[in-house]
C-alpha cells in the first residue's frame, strides 16, 4: 500500500472511531443540556445494549427484533435509573450527581459481568460481503453504518428540538427552568425522558459498534471516557460540537497510533482534553453552563 493509501486507511479508521465517540458524546450532551447532569454511566448503556442484542440473536431472534428489544429495554433502564438515583438527589451539588452516575456505572458493569461473564460476545454485521476498497484502503461496511447512525442521530435531534412541540418544551426548560415551571412544564418529567433517550441512543450505538469490536462487559468504560472527552472538546452545550469533538478525537487517535506509536492511542485523548481545558475550556463550540432539574 502506498503512502496515500495508508493515510486514507488511517482516515477511515479515525472516522469509524470518531463516529463511535460522537454517538456517546451526543447522548451526554443532550442529557446534560436538559438536566445539567453529566451521565458517566452512558458507556454502560452502550455495553448492555450490545450484550443484550447479541444474546437475543444467539437465542434465535432476528437482528432487527433484537435491536428493537435492546433499545426499548435500555430506554426503560435509563428512565428507571433516573427515577431511583438521580431524581431523589436532584437538589444536590453537581459533583454529587456526577459521583452518583459513576456509582451507577460501576454497578451496571458488575451486573454485566455477573450475567455475561468475561468472554466477548459476537454480533453479526449488518451487511454481508467483504470490505470495500477505496483509494487503496479497505473500508469495513459496518463503519458506514456507524457514520450513518451518527448522521441520523444528529438529524433526528435537530428535527426533534426545532420542529416538534415536545422538543420546544425541552428547549424552553433548558433556557429558563423557572419560566418553564410557571407555564406548567414539569422539568422532572423531562429529566426522566432525557435519561430514557440517552439509554436508547446508547443501546443503538452499542449494537452498531459490536460487529466491529465485539461486545464485552467492560467495553463501555473506556468508550464512555472518550465520549466524555469528545463532548468536552466540542462544548457540552452543542450537539454539533459533540460530533465535531468525536470525529476530531477519533482521527487524532488513528493518525497518532498509525504514524507515531500504538501506545499513544489511549493517552492522546487525555492530552487533547488537557489542551482544550487549558486553551479553550468552553470547548470548540459554545460555552459550558451547568444546570440542574
């Protein structure tokens, strides 16, 4: 493979990684903007969705049916966790709420370990056939599915918030919680819906990712951390920033690992985070403003 092909291969790898990070960052940003809570358990929603779908497929369910059941189950789980853990502590400082979500993350990871064990679980690819060859680089068709989900998620969130009545209610609550309460909007109900939505999006992301990475009980931890880094890079108040941060982080990781050292891959995300926090703490797009329900 010539130099051009190698560089394009790294770019394709980076876009795949970036798409994964962007999906997690999208869920984090959406939940944060509505509730003011940075959900550190988001990665576990991804892992549980992938594991549940893989188990359903192994039991004989079709992939579309397994997808629907897993997404619905994780949406319900997200809502239940919000009611049982976040809602009772809604008046606590933001740091306490983050610690609560970290505790939820550890608990969900332990639950996944008890149910599925340590062995990786396979999920069939969405498309048959081998890789696609473009400019000398081999492109996994599943990577296109991941980028397609990112595009669909961004378009869906934009349409929801801009074109639907419920989306405008969410935005009103985000802009002025006191005013929203005065006109009869219930922020606590919106918090429940936000966590349910983040569970559904996390499950969908995990199912799309699993054919590439396999599904394991602990796959959500590192992905969740990098999704959080991507969200902070882009700006916690911006959906577009979440996607930009995820893609940028994925591309930097791929080129860093391919051109410098594979050991740099995981450390690079922390280096980029430190650079952004020191140089532009509000993120590449927008400013960070903490809010609580």
